[in-house]
C-alpha cells in the first residue's frame, strides 16, 4: 500500500481502505474528552511503507489500550489515510479493525 505524503483535498469524497502492518513504536496514549468521557487512544506504527499515526475512540480504544503494547506487531485497517494539516508528514489512520500478531510460546 502506497500513501502519498500530500494533504488530501477538502472536497475529496472518494476513499480507499488502507491496511498497514507494522511494529508499534510509541507507547499508547489514552485520553478522555472532558465533555463526555469518551476514551481515545493514539500510537505510532512503523509500517512496511512508512510510519503511521494510529487512533481509535470509544470502547475500541479501551480494548486496544489493554491488548496492544510497544513492540507488538499489528495490522490496522482504516477507511483512509488522512492528514490534519498541510505540514503533516505522517498520515493518520482511524482504526476500523486491528489485528494483533501473537508469537507462539
């Protein structure tokens, strides 16, 4: 999967599912919004085609926080890779699904 390092057009309506496999390179950061206490987790993976910032919200964020740790290999599926602002160089992935690779004992 190749992701260009340019900002997406504001009027872009088409989206292509993105699947990225990589190693979790940062500790998971869990935050809660003050207004409604919804959990949000963020972390970075180094994928085969570059790094990604990975984000999830709600109950999915809580499960990811418990199951995924720095150094784990994960496969993330997202609706699309996005950029929050023109200067951003690492794309964001909003998790639709995540698979954790578990090593045999």
